[in-house]
C-alpha cells in the first residue's frame, strides 16, 4: 500500500492530511504558519511534520508516492513560486526543489491553493464523478479553479482560472483590487454582495430587516431565507452577475459542473436558484447544460486536492 | 519511419495531407465532399483516398501511426459526432469507429475542425514554440480553439473554445445566430465588422471612401490602410470588442499567445494594434502579458493540426 500527503499552506495554519492509495483520509492535523523572517521556517516546519508523521506510523520513504501542496500564489510548471506569496512573506523561490530537499527526496507536487482546492472538490467533493469541473470560490474575493479531463488548467503563468477578474459591468465606477473596473469579484464576492446591498438600500426607503443591521453576505442570505423582499432583490443582482460571468466561463471551457464554494456558499441551497436563470440566459446553448453544485469539503478541500494531484497525477504537465 | 495523415473535412472539399514522423508535409491534395444522401459517401471517399495514397507510396498499415481528422461539428471524447454535422448532411454517428473500419483498423483521431486548426497553428503556425495557445478564427463567425500544455481543450460536450459566444455588450438589440444578444461574434466576425461599419456610417455624414461602396471586412481594413478616418473608427470599435473579449478568455485560461486567423486576419499586421490596447485595458494583470500573432498556415492549418494530434497525442483524453 502506498500513501500520499496533502498540505494546504494558509496564512495562519498549515493543514495536513495523510491519505492511502485509494484516497481515504487516514489522519488530519494542523501546524501554525510561521510567517516571520520572510516565512523561511514554513517549508522546514511542514517537512518536519510530515517526516514526524511517517515515523509515528512507521512509514518509509518508499511507502510515500509523494506530497501535494497548495500555496497562496502562482506556481509554474516546474513547481517554482514565481511571484512568491505575499501572505506568507515569501519571495520567489523554487518550492518543489526546496521542499523535496527538506523531505530527503520524496517527490513534491506544488500548485496554487485555489486550484488545489478545486481539484479536491472535483475528486471527492461537490464535483465528484465529473472530470470537467469549474470550482468557484466566493470568499473575500472570487477565485476559481478549472479542471479539464481530470487535470488542472494552470495556464502559462499559473494564472488560469482567475474568473473573479472577468469584466462583467461597463458602468462600474469603483475600482477593483486588480486596478480595473467592473470585475465579477466586485459583485459576487462576500464584499461584493455587501456593496450590492448598500447600493440597493440607498435607492429607496423600502422596509428591510437589513436596514441598520451590520451588512454581510450572511446577513443578506439570512434575510432572503426570512422572506425579506429587499434582500431578495440583492440576491437577484448577485445571481445576475455571477450567472452571466459563469456563462462566459462555460463558453470558454465547457464544464460539466460548476461547484460553488467559499464563505458565501455557506448560505446553502438558497444560492443556486439565483445563479441558474442568469446563467441560462447568457450561456451559449451547447454549453448551457452545465450543472451547479455546492462545495462539500469545506476547509479540507485543499488537503484532499493536494493528495489527489499526487495520487492521480492531476496536473496537466505531470504526465 | 512512421507516417500520419491529416484530413480536414469541409462543406465543399476535403483537404488531405501526408506527414512524416517529424511533422514534415510530404504530400497534399483535395477531394470533393459529396454531401448528398446525408453525406454517406464522405468517410468512404476519404478512406479510399488515403488507402490509394498508401498504395501509391508503397506504405503498409504498419507504417501509419494514425489518421487525424477535423470535421465541422462537436466530437466527444470517444470520437463520436454527437450532434452530426449540418454542413455535411451528417446525422450523429460514431466517426472514429466508422472511419477506422473503412481504413481496416488504422487508428483515427477525430476532433472539431476549429480545434484541429488551432492545434495546427500551435504546432507549426503562428503559435509555434508555445504550448498555451488560444487560436481565434475571425470568419463569417468567430471561432476558437484552446490548447493548454500542448493539448486541445475540448470541454465536456465538445463545445470548449466557443469564444464567439462570450457575452460582451449589454446594449445590443439584434439577435446573434445563437439566439442571444451581445455576443463577441456580433462585432468581431467579418459580418460583425460590416454591422459596425453600417452603424458608424449612419451616425453622421463624415466623408469616407466606404460610403456607397460594398461593405466588407476587407473593404474596411483597406480603407484603414488608405488613411480613411471613419474606417479607423470602425476598426477601433472592432478592436475594442475583440480585445475586451480576449481579456476575459485570458482571465480564464491564461494563454501565452493569441493566434488570430480566419478571413479577417488577411488584413495582416494592421489588425493587432487595434486589439492590443483594449486587451491591456481589460486583462487581469497576471494574464495581461499574452502576446498576439497572426495565423500562418491559412487553409493548411486543418491538415497540420489533424496530423499533429496523431503525432503528438494532442487531445486531452488521448494519453
């Protein structure tokens, strides 16, 4: 029996998982992410934790197929973090070579953390059973991960699947974090939903339980569930933009299923009926049959995806 | 030495090419496409032509790695034409199995013709030297073919790369061929450019050599080259839409290069400076470094791409 590790390096903690060759999660734990001193301890800490787990379980190097790892930055085809990772303090470095040296030669497969989480949802989460999947993460921003024929689409500079920055609205006057105006992220992220809510509430005096309350994506969808009409209109605007944006994505990559995750997706089943009508309205008919599902793995998507890349050779360049 | 054939089945003729194992085109010829009787003779005709060429050159089945073929319709992962091909009279059928039977078992690799031509341009044309390429065909419509890490992105139902049907303009009132309004194809195809020209000319009485002339994409770009100011404005509008649409494509698949082909691209180098500023304006910065090139293979892109798929296993599912 062979094993694989999955590591998901975040700004506060590193999540780790040990998987058997059939993709069963055997063990799961976390270590703190030490971002001080330009994050120089992070890789040694993760490597030591993995080697410690191997010792604990009496696993030799030969038992380990490899270690998959997701990190918050662009990763090139050879496994280098070409732009570093600002949240970890990292400057550009060769993640794969550094990590493999710390692990005494165990093969490491690094990828961008959003892509890795997408791979996890394709493999064991809301997209399982499909091999053409677009994972959409609605959090502070809007992220994406694209899997075609079971492999991650990373793009030429590791920026594939950055669907939050699709231009979707010509009339926007506020500037997105990327420097442009009218990006999908400005409407479909948690912060985007708050913007939509603020704008809607300013339009008139229609009664709403959102007035005077602290606005958040959660508050909006809680109000939707409680039957609030204004909240319903805000959700419709959110769904209009997201459906329209995903219709564009469907014309380009023609997925079987969109898997909606991230903090906003915790609203649950109430979300999808707001997205689908707009998607159908704008989608090119041959790609309009894509299904929608909610993400299922939550914070474990990263460790699943990281290990899954190793067990299934899930990167396009890993053949 | 092994060989491969490439076939490009169009509505009027089938183009054929014989290539050696290094991708050199050794021979090139055409046969008529017999679309009568639901196109039932097309595959037998192509097979007979290939077997005839083998006899002429004293090649045995063992000498042939395979036959790649592009056809105007959606092709699924197993090589079936799942929607038939309306231009050829075809109803849905299993292209790969039918063709292989006619060829006595020589392996056949079918794909959509636009995708095959894109593959040809990546391999031997304007995109050579890159393996993340988006080919854009500006003809009667706008077609696309996406290659990631050297493999064609076909999508879940063979509709990947249909970038002509990206929604790009909310204010459009005319209906696109797909049934929606505001698709990229309505502005960036040859017919789209004529629409833009007609609209611009109707706006005022500014002098232009296009007035009273028969409008075509060629006429517009000829007028641009002659220094016509109104034609220049029309080209700017074309470039605005195409650049904006390709910026969206770049956010999704992050190519190294866009290769612009099709009839409109015969305008030549004058085209790209109209597209690039709008692309830069709308592209997500990490994917804004994509280059632009003109297609180079013209009508031979299909036979190159078809043979190239065989020689390089250029389909994502052909591993």
